[in-house]
């Protein structure tokens, strides 16, 4: 009641301080969470009350409030994208660390690394903390890669950077061969190449007429770890917190059968 009264009749110049103390008190009083503490509802009220106040966009307290609210949402990745589009916390290392860890937990290592790279390019503070978390992330990914190679068949005979022998290329450009009877090409690799007759000559390739060609997208050929820029969009309502209790209006219980 004291916090509710302070929020209702607050007349100071830092309303974020009241919400921060209110949330800390709720976490300490109800460490197990649940409907008694109702932390998700308090966080939702806080982000609504402080929405649009750009003076807090670079404040670590404000970002921490948003990240705690993201833990109560069904899809926190959408919330992180929204924060970046609104330039909320983009100068702070905590945003990129939390975002990258969420992606890493889902196995999206490449996207997690791109988030780290974006934070490093923006020189998010504290920069040394961001760099340390990025190095730890790279070490974890390297260990997982080495373990995967050791568990795979023949992994002991092939190093991480060793060049393997030629393999058949998937989704390659198929061109018909033959003048009268068109046949699909045969790509031989390994011992099959040695078994071929060295005196035999390959047939002349002939592309079928009126055959539309298509290009296969290769994500490895994309230049630079650029992240698409998100445009700021209107925000009618915050994401819905998960495990939200039913909010039914009170009524008589003996009216129905």
C-alpha cells in the first residue's frame, strides 16, 4: 500500500526510482514468485507508466526493468528486437549479453555472434564486460564443435580446419548431357575417380532449351555480418506475460447449476 500510494501521488523528477524500489521489494518479499507477489503485473505496469520517456533510454535501471519484463513474456526475442528498434539500452552491454545468451540457449550460435558483434561495433558499455562475455561464448562454441567432431564417426582422423577430400555438391547446377538422349551428369568422387578409364572423354554438354535457370541462395556468400535495421514501429501494447492468472470479476456462486 505504501508503494502504491507513493506511485499514485508521486511529484518528484525520477519516477523510475519508485518503480525500481517497488520491484526489488516484491522480489525480496516473494522470492518464489507466484500470484501473491504478482511480479509480472508490476513489471507490466512499470513499462507502461514509463513508456516513451527517452531520458531513461540509456539508463541501466530502465533497461534492467525491461529485461526482467522480458523474462515474463512468452517470446523475449521479440522484446529485444523492439528495444533495439526504439534505441532503448543500445549503448549498454547488458542488452547484447542477455540477447546473445537467449539465442545461444536455442542453438542459434551464428545469430548470437552477430548480436555480440553489433554490441562491440556500438562500443556498448562496459565494453570490457561485453568483450569478456564474447570470448567466453566463443570458447563454449569451440568446445561444442570439438566434441561434435569427436563423437562423429572418423572424427579422430579429421581436424577442425583440415580440408576434406572432394564431396558431391548438393543443389549443383544440373545440365543435361548427350545430343539425342539427354542424361543427367554423374559426379564421381573418391575411389570412383581412380576407377574411371583415363582414355575416355566426357560427353559434350548440351543445355535443354527453354529451361529456366535458378540461383540457390548461399548464406555463406553474404558479405559482412550486417544485421538488418529495424524501423521503429508503433507499440499499442506490451507483449503478454506468460502464465498470467485468470482475472475474473467477482460474482455470486449459487446462481448457476
